[in-house]
């Protein structure tokens, strides 16, 4: 998934700090560059699922352990990262996150040399941990770096950078990571031949992540240069007290968390398994590299949807937008499941466009009216991103049990049905001051 731009576990100033000055201007430019990079780093996992499946002769469920290893870090590190940020401040937390990603990326080198699937999974877990640390600080940093009244436009601009990074890096990564992929007859090969094949195939992964480590270290050094630029913008202590009670008693937060779980799960499940799906002869029969490049179009649809999303959300009620987009996603999945050839493939790719507004819409609807409890509600919803770990594994398990990837599409359909129902619920249960009472074009 494209990296969300929310600082989930802190009560930091979403109101902005009105920060100005030369140093903070440079920090803002660097922050936009971070959004660009992290979108690609997160979603390059889709290509790794496609790469590892033939490389290690994995089942669909086993291949989706890539996403489980990565996204489980959100559940494990979101709250600790918020606590760390309250101690270190914004910029030093960024530096820590970059260093964590760089260290994890360097571990890909021995994992590639050993051609170890468990080793790769461990590296991905620590990559996810570093990205979680960065994301906790992203939203408050962007809102702090500039006037309060333009904070929303800065966040929208940052998210556009995120989507562009996803599209370009997935498209380019398909050539780098999948361009050397070739099949092997595992049944006929000896143990030594299999290991040599895996080491050869893993070399491109080690090289790619080595360069990622270098880039992360360079960015960490740049941010360290400006480590004192936001010392005047103090972060608040992470508010953990009351979080469990809020989850247990607030229906809006409960449904919002469920929908974040299902949305991230559905989006990642489709993206992760698209290479295998497009490779089926009944769909498009593509090789790994060609299919990997089309995954970029899936994320590119989300990018386009976000660029026009501001106009859509101004014209229509958020609950109605959410229900409509979820229904459209269900319709496209149905077309894909019951058609053949290019129509089947492109229908699934187009689901990406309708994913575009779901995360911010669910997030805003799920935290409306919380007042001082907004940080706790935000933390609950961001922890639910762990759906990206579990739903893809369920998708793969259904595909393995039924022997049919089309049957597995019922998993994201169930997710989008849940989201559509939440949109309908939100229409009938507007919170005070939500603005859900009568926009144009209802």
C-alpha cells in the first residue's frame, strides 16, 4: 500500500506550528522527498511476492508471508515509535527511522548471499519497523513546517508525492528485480542446483537494497544537519491511557478500525497477488517482469484518484463517496472474476483508482467528533493497518485450498462490502460538526 501520512500515536500538533525560516524550508523539501521514497519502498513488496514465489517454490499463502512480515511491524512499533518521538523530537526521530531502514536494507546482502527466505522475511520486518517510526512523525512534521491555514494543502501535496513514488519505483523495480527471473524445474534439480539458482536470483535483491541503504544513510545525514530546526516545535507526550476504553465503547472508532483493517488488507492482497494473477493463461499469461510493470498501473490509478479526490470529497458526502467507491471496486472484481483475457486483468488493475480515497475517508469518518481523544482514536486506526499482514495471507490460503486465484477474489470482495456498509452507516450517523449534513451534489 501507499504509505499513509498520519502520525498515529501522538497528540502532536495537527494544527500546525506556523514555522518559517530557511532551515525549515529545506526540511520541508526533504520531507516531500521522504514521502516519494517511502511509497516505493513499501510497495516494492508486491514485486518481492512475485519474485520469491518461483524462486523458493512457494505456495500463494507462503509467498504472502512477505506482506505479513512487513505489516506486522505496524502493530508492534506504532505506539513505541510515538513514545520515542515524544522523547527525541521530530527530526531526530526521522534520523532514527532512516538508520533503521538502512541497517535492515544492509541485512538483505547476507540474506541474498545465503538465499534464505526466512532471512528475507526478517529483513522486511525491520524495514517495516523503520518505516513505522518515520510515519509516526510525518503528519505532525508536515503540519508544523508552514502556516496553519495551508497545512491541509501541504498534506495533500505530500500524499501526491507518495503516490508518484509508488508508481515510478514499482515500474522501475519490475525491471531491476524481475528482469533476471527465470523458471527452474525444481523436481528435476538437485539441492545444489536449487541453491545456486536461488543465490543467482537473489543477487538483484541484495544489490537493490544495498543502494537503498546508501540513500537512507545519505538522507539521515542531511536531516541530522538540520536536527535542531524544529526544536522549538515540541511534541506532546503519547497518550495511551483511555485507548482501550475508547476502542471498547465507541462504535465509530470500532467500525473505522475494522474498515482500515479490511481496506489495507484488500489493497495489499490485490497488489501482492497481481503478478501471479496476470500470469495465469486465462487472464493475460504475462511473464514476471511484464506483470510487475502492470502492478505500477494499479498504484498509478490510486495516484490519479488522489489527485482528483479533493474535488470529489468537496462535492459529495464522505460516507456516500466511500460506499460508491467500495461498490465500484466490488463490481470491477466481479468483472475480473467472470471474464477472460485482458478484460479480466485490466478490471482488477482499475480497482486501484477506487482505492484512492478510501484510507483518508475512512480515517476521517472513524475519528470524527473525538475531540481530545483524537490521538488515541488515530492510534487505534493506524494499528489496524496490520490488516496488510493478515488479509493477503488469507487470500493466498484460499487460492491454495481451491486451486483457483479467481475464487480467492472473494476475500477482497468481503473487505469492500464491509467498507461500503460503513459508508452507509456514516451517512446515517453523522457526528457533531462533521459537515455530513448537506454538501452539494448529494
